[in-house]
C-alpha cells in the first residue's frame, strides 16, 4: 500500500472514532506497528492529530463559539436522549441551574411537569419555562451574547456566585479527560465556572461528537464534576478511561 493511501485510511478511521490506539490502527489498516507509528509521527508533525495518554485523536481545536442555529442542526436525537437522562436527576422543589445551549433547551422541555426554581443564562430557556406557573424562573442578566442568545458578563456572574443550587447542568462544545471542559472565550469560561461553584451536584451534558475537541480556555477538569451524561456512541475505550474518575458516567440510550 502506498504511503499516502495508508495515511488517508488512518484519517478516515480517526474521523469515525473519538480516540484510537496504535493496536486498533494496526488491525484496521493491516500495517505493522512500526509503520503505523511512523505515519502517526508524520501526521503529528503536520498538526493533523494530537497524542494523548490513551492514544491518538484528530486535532479538533474549536477557535470560535458556534451559533445556536448551527448547534440546533447537530445530533438532535442524541441531545434528546441526554436530556431525558438528565431530567431523571431532578426532583420536585429543586433549585436548578441550566447553562445555555440546545441540549439545555431539550432538558427544559423535560422539566415542565415539576415545581422548580430554575436559574439560567439562556433567553430561549427562560422564555419557554416562564409559561409554566409552577416553575419560578430567574435569568441571570447582563449583556447578551449574539451567537448563543444568552447572558454574559459580571452581573450574571455575581448572581451565580451567591446562590446554592441543588444541581447545576453545564454544557460545552468541547470536552475530554485530558483537557476537561473548554470554551473559546475567557468570558464564557468564567461564567461557567461560577455556574458550578456552589452547586451540590455538577453535571455535564455533552454528546459524544464533542469528545476529544478543545478550545483555548479551560472551565474545569472533569474530575470536579459529580456526573457526565453523554450518548451511547462514546467510544468504549474512552468509557473505560472515564470510569473511576470520581464522577458518574451515564450513557443515554
């Protein structure tokens, strides 16, 4: 097999798997371990892949925040199944913090039967839940981020630092065991940190397609969470790495 054809096969395999080992590539591509390692060194030098303690993954750096419209068109079924699992963690009477995002909007649709106090940065969520009389809705306020239609800035951060919610659900565009939850802007990172700071339970909702991606600013390591809910498509090797890290890993079916 010619070298470039083999590199193309490696890239195709990486695109369909979050994280792979040399052994997996040897089996999938029928090349020797030494050959695969040389190919990976070449791809690493070109900036195409990243090496982690568990294997290799595509270099999936996310420099900017996707818009709400862009996110609404991605992985809808996975987001709905994640939201259903997340809703099962919420009890009547809870004070719940909902981060901004399309998965959080799906979660809000699963909570309308409960009497709750909901604090959110997301305008869409606030307007939706305000229709339900048994739900007390607080929007954190501040400047509106036009890409996500959510509140950012010091006003909302001060409010978040002065509440003690039963559970906080955080969303993200990128997460991994190595880099934690990350976001493209320092402003978003700080707000998400304050969203989690006083919560009794801290749960990440993120579909598996976002695993292995990262942005410039770290919000928090995964080990600071009490739970992670993702979908059943997360690579089994990644699941094994995430087990025993101090949080509950829940795979939505």
